[in-house]
C-alpha cells in the first residue's frame, strides 16, 4: 500500500487518502492474527466496487469480487481483478461452503435486508470460515454524506453483534475505528448537519459519469497527520477493542 506508483491515478488517490489507508491498516491489524496468508485461501469480497480493497486483500489469498453496479465492475476488470456483476441481496451464485472468508466492507449499510446478506455469506463460508464487516457507526452521526452514499442505516457494536449472532456466527471481534479522531469528527459532522453547506462529492449514486464515491478532500498536511494517527490506532487495535469511533470493524466465524 505504501508503493502506489504502478497503479492507475484514481486508485492511487483512493489508497493514499487518510480515511481509506487508516481503515485498511485497522482491518489488517484485526485480520492478520486470524487469517493465514497462503495461495489457496479463498476470499469473497462482496460489494467490492471498483476493486479498491482487492489489492490489499490479496495478501491473504485468492480474491473474488461481487458488485451490483456495472460501472465499477468495468473499472475493476480494467484493473485486472476477478469481479462479477451481481446483486448480493439475492442468493449469491456459489455453492455452499466455498470460501474461507467473506468480506462486506462498508456494504451492508446500503441494503434494506442486511440479515439476508449475512445469512447467505454464512452459507458460502466453509466451517470455521470468517465473516469480515466494516460499517459506519451511530445513527446520531447521520449527515448528508450518508444520503449521498445511499446508506440505509448506521450501527452500534451491540446491533452488529446481535445481527451476526442471529445469522449463526460466533463473534470473534468487534471494535470501533477512528477512535482518536472521534471527538473532532463527531463535532464536525454535527456542525455540518446544522448548516446549509452540503458539498456534493462525485458519486455513482447520483451521477451516471462516476463509478465510485469521491473521497472527502484533505490537504496534504491534514492527510499526512491523519494517516499517522491511523497508524498509531492500528497498532493499538492489535491489542484491544476500541470503545467508540465513527465506524466499526467486526469479525464473525462460522462454527465448524
């Protein structure tokens, strides 16, 4: 992730943004103790978009992507990723017990029936396989950005734990993310909600010309500082679950 020079310009921009880079480091802090890194490990990335996470997830093994929107599917294939167009709220086109891990990274908050996605992911996992989820946290942090991203809900740790348990998973870990920036981020989000300043970022949800949501702009200095904060937080997350943050990371395991 630190050497991006060989990637296309759009992907470089996403991967170097502090929010995306920090989420990726946090995910790896959680996943590296749980998942082996071997060629025959099979992982399904549900709602993979243009494949922004596939490059990093490939450290664990072979990655297959599913995405409902044809625009990011086209881009992902141009990048050389193995991605199919499919609506994951329908039964996914794979046999039972196919994958060692399934990821839904900022995906299920977009669906009316998140339990259906979790239940079908459970079906696809081999016994002992892992379900990996990231979602935005706390409905009281809802802003125009959630509308822009076509979110249906935000979650608490207790709600996400209950939904994993309800669909058969043993909960391995649930931790909040963006803990250190939470006081400032929450304040800014709430202040923005009370103003008329609603910057319209480019988004495939509202524009036929886009294939993904544009990252919130940050100056080079701010991006650098927040990236360093994310590195510190990822190190802490290797040891403990964080009690609050703007997003959540959860891992469930199919009994086996």
